[in-house]
C-alpha cells in the first residue's frame, strides 16, 4: 500500500495488506521504512495506529474500513468482473473476487491518497486515458451486456477506483481532475440532470460543493464534477468515509447516524461550525428529496492530525413513491429519520443551533429553492414535463413541511 503524504506529490510505501495466514480476514502492517520517516502519519488511528507489527481489522470487519474505502465499490467491481470474466461478468457475484484483486485491478487514480501495487520497490501507475465519449460508450456497453473492446475496457478500468454504484469515469478538464457521472440505461427519471440541479441549489443555499457542469456526450447529458481530493500541484488528500469514522462495516450502515458523525468530527476536527454544516446538509437533503444520504455519501479529509468535512457530494433527488419518506441516517439520538423540517427543529440543539437559528436555515433554503426553481431547472436542462414531475414531489414535498411553520408565519 502506497500513500501520498500531506503536501507531497509522489507516493511512498506505507505498508502491506495481506490475507491472514490461516484466517479469513485481511491484516495490515506498516513498513519499517514508513515508520522511520519523520513525516509518517497513521492512516486512521482508531483502526491503524502508527506502530510496528501486523494489525487486525476491527472485530466487525473483514478489512480495516480505511483500506476498504480506497477499493472499488459496486460500479468499479462490476467493471473489473467484466474485464476478468468477459460479458458474463454481470452473472458473477461481486464477492467472488477477493479484495486484493480489486485493489490491484482497479485504477491508481483512486479517491483519497492511497494506492495499491503488487510490490514495494517501484510505483507504476495503472492509468489509461480516453475521451469522455469513449468512456461513456464503454459504460453503456457494459450495462447493456455487450462485449467491450480491449482498449475501451482498459480505459474504463481507470475509473474503477471511484466508489459508488452509478456508472462513472475519471476525466481531466483543462488538466484538472474531474468525475463524470453518466446516465444509466435503467434510470427511472433523469438522474443526471436531477443531480446537476441539486448541486446547483446546494451552492446557492450556501452548502460547500465543488464546481460541476452538464455536458453532452453521445447525445445525452453527463454530469462533470471537480474532484476535491486533489491539489493543483498533484498532491492527493487522504479521506475517510462516514462509515470509517463511525467504525461500521459496510453491512452495518443502518446504524450510522448524523449525531454520531458529528461527535467524531467535533472530537477529531477543529471546525467550530461543523454542527451547523451538518444540520444544513440534512435540511437540504430533505428539501430536495435526497434520502440516499448514507454514511458513504459523507466523508472527511484526514491529514494525520485532524478530520475536516469534505465538500458535499452525491446530492440527488431520489425516486419517491408514497408520501412519507425517511433519511438514510437518523438525525437525532432517538433514531428519527423522518424527512421532516419539524423533526429537524427538534434535533437542532444537537447541532448547536437554537430553534430560531434552525428555522432561519430552513426558511432560507426553501426561499432560494422557490425563488430560483425555474432558472436552476433550466441550467439542469430539465424539460417542463420533467420539472413538473420533480416539483413538490422530490423537491419541497409537502410531507417535509407537515407540522412546520416558517418563522415569517406563512
Ligand atoms: N467531487 C468529488 N471529489 C472527490 N471524490 C468524490 C467526489 N464526488 C464523489 N467522490 C467520491 O466518489 C464516490 C462515488 O461518488 P458518488 O457517491 O457521487 O457516486 P454514486 O455512484 O452516485 O454513489 P451511490 O452508490 O451512493 O449512489 C463517493 O463515495 C466519494 O468517495
Ligand atoms: Mg455515493
């Protein structure tokens, strides 16, 4: 395992991941050369403190979560399976390949500051560039079960180290690293446009996000988002997911809560506004109907000393069938997940906000969304029919406002 130390633009060997001899889990050991460096940092102290010897994953995990975060998620696993098994990859279970194969087959330009190589002596980046259209065509072919030409499959592999379930690829825009998110053949609504809409609104209501824009590829819209884990000089910032901060395995996501995340960020971070920041993200997710706010859709930078919440990402209105809706993570300490502004007000003190401040935050977001709806829907290239299907369903659903009265009394 190689790491980009804070402020550095080349990676160094940090240690080794291996299958436990005679066991069934993955252990990690820091390299002696790494421990001897004056600038070495723990990858994440609760899981892998900086010390010599093999370290076992926490009892609830098969591999330390901070390492797992760096591996491909369902989209990347699918691409790798297809590369190894051909078009029948879709029929092979993602669990059939072991974690180390996933680490070594996925591209090197992964999210965060870690990478994996077969050996400790020479760093060889697994990268292959391609145009947005080529990557898009490859993603389509894969989803439709068609065979991928060798070179396109290889190019698509480059993006397999980014997590998430949706089709995506890595591209550079004027030399700046970005993520491209494509539509999927199985999308029940214009997901890419809805995400573009959400990202635009997030910026307008004051939530920290990176730049993003819609572009056309193969006659369809693709969303291009600037990466926040790269420095202009070529450095890579280390990240930990919400799951890692909470010490949860991927199967335990239902136990993740916003207040627990806040406790970790307050304990190990220095941002006095982190409570308000999280609160505003919860409110925004409710306002735009994004209940896919699971623990992997939150992350923090880790610099060896402190955690700092990353810009928000993966903000997307989700399909909604009934009237009621629940967030993926509870936002108070009693397990409340109901997508309701009134429930947010009750939870506000946890985030260090008075009821009045919480109300102002909610009213402010609602006002911006109501005011800019048509303009932002235009920017997101939504047709009139598409925006009518989102408005008051995903976006500002009346359910969110039951029992809630804006402070200006309307
Ligand atoms: N702007 C960004 N900069 C750096 N990393 C990012 C950025 N956006 C997303 N990521 C990382 O890439 C991963 C996948 O992105 P994202 O969550 O948007 O994909 P997704 O397929 O929609 O996810 P899901 O499976 O949650 O629907 C994230 O979990 C996060 O680690
Ligand atoms: Mg995601």
